C-alpha cells in the first residue's frame, strides 16, 4: 500500500459511514428495533476502511519521521573548523621560534 491508496481507503471509509445518513430513503428499516442491516454493515465497513487507511498513514508518517531524524546532519558550513586560515603565509610562521624550558620551539 502507498500513501495514495491509504488516503483513498480513509476517504472511502468516511463515505461509506455517512451514506445511510445522506440517503435514508434508500435503506429500509426492517429490524425489530428500527435498524437496517445494510446501513449497519456500511457503517461498520466505513469504520474499518477508515481505520486501515489512517492507521497506515500514521505508521508511514512515523517511519518517515524516524528516517528523517536518523539521517539529519547538523553540520553547518559556518561552524566548520577543519581548515585553519592563517593571517600570514606559512613561510613567516616557519621563521618564528621561541624557547620553552630552555629549548627552542618552532611554530
């Protein structure tokens, strides 16, 4: 099933659930308590189809959200510190030396 099929299932479920309310003359009430078996069947099947469609859409949406969160990369280009930008050329730094604990240290 794909999202289009699931959406159509949910829409068809809503339509089936409300058909008896939109056209009550088409459903004769033959039951002892004034109910119609076909109206009850359409209502039940409407609920089932709607539950299947919305359930699948919910599961698919949660799966897509999980994948998006797992693959999210928070590397921002202006926070990239892997490259050092020197203010002078490298030859200037090679000439600088200083002493630490009596031993010359090159920069």
